[in-house]
C-alpha cells in the first residue's frame, strides 16, 4: 500500500500558531498581569534576575486610569502579529474547505479581512491565499464560523527531478534509440494512442519541434508572465507521442495536452499542479504524466489525485532522481503509478529513489529524446521512465477501448517483466 499521508513540517507552524492564539485568548480573558513597580514602561526589556528574586511574590501596582496603562491584550496580539508577519507560511497558504459553499462564503469576506486570494479550485473546495494584514486575517480565520470547516496547509514546492549525477550513470547501459524495441513495441505503431489524450504537466513543450510537428498537440499555461522552458517537457512529449522517423514515441497517434505548471527553472508548487490536474481532467485527459515531484506530502495535491481517479483518469509520476530512500510526491500516493528507471541491462538505476511507492520500472538511461530548438538529447532520469509508462498506457487504452481504465492499468502490471528479484521489491516495483 502506498502512503496517503505524512506528518509535514507545516504541522509545527500550525502548532506554534495555535499556541500563540491560545496565549492571546488567555491574556484577553484574564486581563493584565501584575507588574513590579509603577514607573517602569511596559515596553522596556526585563532585567536579568536570579532564581531567588524571580520566586518572590510581586507587589500589586497602584491603580491607574485606563488611559495611563496600555492594554495588555493589545500587546499580546501585537506580539503574535509581529512573530508571524514575516512568516513564509502566511505568504503562500492553501485552505481546504468542507464544501464549495463554505469556500464561497469565506471568499466573500477574505479581502476586506486582510487575506488576498491568489487562486481557487472550486472542484476541490480549496483556495490559495496570502495574509496581507496578519492581525485581521488571523481573527477572520479564527472566527467560530469556520471551526471544523477549513484546513490550512503550506503550499509545498514541487520541481522537475534533478538530472542524475554523472557518477550515478557509471556502469549503466544506455538505450540510445532502442528503448521502444527493448520494450517490445512494434515498428508498425502509427495508430497507437489514437483517440487518447495524454496530459503533460511540465514547464512547456516546443510545439515546433520536428519530432512533434505532425502531432495533435495543444498547450496552455497556468503561469502568467512566466517564460517557458520547454526542453524537459519536449523530451517527455516526444517519448509519448513523437512521430518522426528517428524519434517515434510509444503512442504516436495520441493527443498531447501540455499545461505549464513549472517555471523556467523547473520549479512550481502543489496548488498549481493540483489546479493543472483538475483542469486536464475536465479537458478530457485519459492519462496524466507528472515528471515532477516534491519531498513533502500535500493534502491538496492528494485531493487532486483523488479527483482524477474518481473520473477514471490514470496518473503516472516519476519517483525522483536523488538515489535515496523516499519516493517523491505525488508518485507515493495511492492510485498513482510511481515509475522508476532501469538501464538496458534491466538493472535498477542507481540515481532512482526507492521505497514505498515504486510501482513499475521503465527505460531511463541515455534515451534519445527531443529537446527545445530542434535539439535531440540523451535523456536520463525517472522523468524519462514515467513518460514511457504514460505512452504505454495510451497505446493500450487505444487498443482496448472497451476495457475499463483500471483493467488497462492492471494489464501493465500483469505483463511487466521482473527486472530484479521475483515479486515486488522497493527498487523496481
């Protein structure tokens, strides 16, 4: 079974926030604490005292008019605001609601309460926000109306898998242009993938590349004002649906829906990826390829995966190229096909992440692929492997149009060859 949850670092931030809110409430309810001496300003730094002095009972101060003595609850709130004002958590936060109705009610009052709405995904009853006025925003979120109705979470980063280190490729046998033959794909596969839409969530695809010039390819972007960096996405698309003589994908007749969710550095966030998944599902995608991932589990991203599964859409994702135990998210989620890399000898690649969440292995070492500006590169990594599985799924779906999607996915598992020891293993699935 794959992991469906992980205790994130963000829990610590929420615990800290809750503790501060509790402190504020306590101070508001109990009123000012007695302070020693009537003349010392409340904003002055306390002196360093020994344990014996600290243990003495403090004398009560003389009574003062309310306008002479600052309100301690206001000070406590100010301490809370100042401690969170520079918080990265509050600069990019996702809020999940129990229903779209509750989400809309929240949005109606968000801006006037110091919360700027950066985006929303109605299908997931989730929003992305930034706290502009921390004091007003915290009071608004803490309103009893939202108790049990809203779940906050940090907007976790995601990125393209880093390129494998040169030393990790030593001793591994590359595929060059022979990966389709190694997989047993027929030379006569021009119709493979026909009628199937494969979504590629990446940093863009070079629509003019010769390997894709006859492909049915559409692209849109969720990143306003961000320039594309289509090298990585072009390589992925060519493995799936390349249709030139030298670079023929596993499903040349498949339609490619490219959606940019990563910037020119190959970096993005869980909200934008979740938004892209939902958008591609609603656009009729049959398969979604995610040659990307992150180290932290995002409830929103997992929710998006569940949305896709509920619509019968298959999701394929790269497990990561750090060569360490710990599969990237979303590949680790239940229902996502987590793909690792193997070389032309059938051995697990040293750069591939391993552990719970590895489902299948596919070619991922020195595969000839398209790149931006009519380039052709030797492409290595679990991104490469993920694209092969997405292409294989598209091919099988087109050849078995009457089979339920789940059964087609099961066919991949059933006919997969053992690359390591018999049965499931944490390196190759």
